[in-house]
C-alpha cells in the first residue's frame, strides 16, 4: 500500500514558519522590554545619586553656581526618566501585540496539526481495513482449500 501523504504539507510548513517568526519577534520584544526596564532603573539610580549629591552640597555649603548646575543635571535626569518610562510603555504595548500575533500563529498551526491528525487517523483506519480484508480473503481461500481437500479425501 502507498505511504501516507499529507495533502496540506506545504500549508503546515508555512504555518510552522509563521509561528517560528512570531515567536522570534515576541522574544525580541521581551528583550526590548527588559532593556527598557534596565534603562529606567539605571536612570532612577542616577537620579537618586544626584539628589543625594545635591543634599550633601546644600548641607555642606556650596556656591550657587554649583547648586544650579546640580539642579540642571537633576532636571535632565528627570526628563530622561520620563523618556525611559514612555519607552517602557511602548515596549509593553509591543510585547502584548507580539504575544497576540504569536498566539494567533500558534492557533493557525494547531488547526493544521488537527487536520493532519484526522487525515493520518483516516489513513491508518483504511490501512487496518485493507489489512483485515486481505486477512479475511486469505482465511477464506484457506478454508475453501481445506474444504476442497476434505471433499476429495471423502470421495476416495
């Protein structure tokens, strides 16, 4: 009997590739989000250090120019923190979107896989049926030959 051939093999291959690409994009978006979190944390640490430095300058006495310079630096760090927070929000949105795309790709692949399973089960059922038919035919031939042999023996 001929070997099993899945009629939608090219579709299955396409779906697996789409799912793989979606998983890769999702992984990249997770890495981007992780980087955005690290950037936000780093800027937060820098801002805390700057504020600590400003407190030390104020308590120890410093020139007005030095205090203004530290305040400007603090202000730039706060702007950078806000930029990092927006970048993190964008990264979160991208992660969610890529997750949605990946889940859809997985669902599409699973649909093709279910069709494969059904087609394979049908093929195996037909294989078993054909095998049983062959066995039945061989058993019928054997019983006919045994019956013919007994009749020949009885006629002697």
